[in-house]
């Protein structure tokens, strides 16, 4: 029996549903999801295995014009993902319009591109057909699909289409693998997700999460996490009156971890200031954004 394997890069502008789609395609919540743009900061791989195929998905940060060092690094993840890709999934949302800058990265690649129109659950009348015609007239892609990642509509059609363009190749990873990321990484991401959900304005974007200690005991996981902010004023907001805000984030993150890891979790959280860390390469390296 022949076997297909390949790397599939999921790209698009911020908040179009890339992470939701990858989670549905893999069948696990590997990428954190919030309604805020730029939630995804890393390239996160999710591996889907079948008897005769292996698909290595890469969820990537949303394409944007970088304004500081962290965003430069994020766009670097997108470019590396495109360089590695055997297939590109270009995700656009239903109401999205063509933007020259956002799609400039794709003009020079020879990799097969599948355009996926997301959020069709919000469509009215002939809107889906109209949008397919609209994109056909603007961009050269192999196929155009329409889905709702949130409601799992037409997800199987995405999988079937990807498999058509995968090269014949042995598996790149052991068949039992689900991701290339560590448990520490997912613990930090779950805390960061709760920060995005519980704070407004600049706080979510000014925070980074480091796992200081991760001890996997027989009956419990003991995790010590540091939440870094850029200014002293932000530290007070994250902690909240009497520690109430930090306690809420910690409780929600712990519950998410217990569901994800399948065991009891003791989570200890602390808040520290790392001045302007988003603009400093040394800090970005310390927080795992640069190898």
C-alpha cells in the first residue's frame, strides 16, 4: 500500500479561524482560541495520522505588517512554514476582501494552494457562491472550499482535498505522535489563553508566560508559572484587587490543564515585570520565541 505524508501550512490574516480549523482537522484542541486577533504567536504543529497517510499541519500567526520585534519573529514563523509546506491552506473569512500585502508572501511559491472560505455559517442567500467567484477572479489557487470551522461544516472536504496533493512519502513522525510541542508549552499556552479571555486592551498582548517548574508526579502535576508583563502598572491589573484577577485566571487555566493532561493539577502563578520584552531579542529568546 502506498503511503502519503506532507506538511500543510495554514496561513491567513489574524482572526480568520486558522486555529479553530486546525483543531477540528486534528481532532484535538492544540491551538488556543480567543476572539482577539494575534492570539497565535508560534508555529504550532498538529499531526493527523491515517493508515495510509500522515498530515503535519502548521498553525501560524496571522499575517500582518510587523511593528515590533515580536511581530517580526511571528512573521518569520509564517515564512518558515511556507518554505516547508507541501500544501498551503489559505484561510479567508466570509466578509474578507483581497489585500495585496496580506497575500504577497504567496505570489512567489510553487506549492499547491487551497483557498478555504471560513465562517459560512454566517452566510446569507448566494453569498458563499458569490465569494467563491470573487476569489477565483483575484487569486490563482488549486481549489476553493467553503467551511465553518466553529460548526465543523465541510471539514471532511478539506481533508479529502489535502490528501489529493500530498506526495508519496513515509511518515515523518511516529504514528502515535500528535504534536511536536512539549507539555510545558501547552501549559503556558493555556494560561495565556485565559489571560486573553479575562483582560482587555493591551494586557493580553503585553504578557508572556514561562513555566518555571513542571513536575509530573503519579497522582498530580505540579506547575509553577511566571506571567511576565511590560510595566509595573500592568502587574497590578493582572493581579487585581486582593489577587482576585490572577486567581480567576489560575483557576480557569488549571481546569483546562486537568482536562488536557487527564490528571489533577496544582498550579502556582506569579507575575513579574520584563520591561518592553516584545521589542528585545534577548527577552524573546528567553521566552522561547527565538531558538
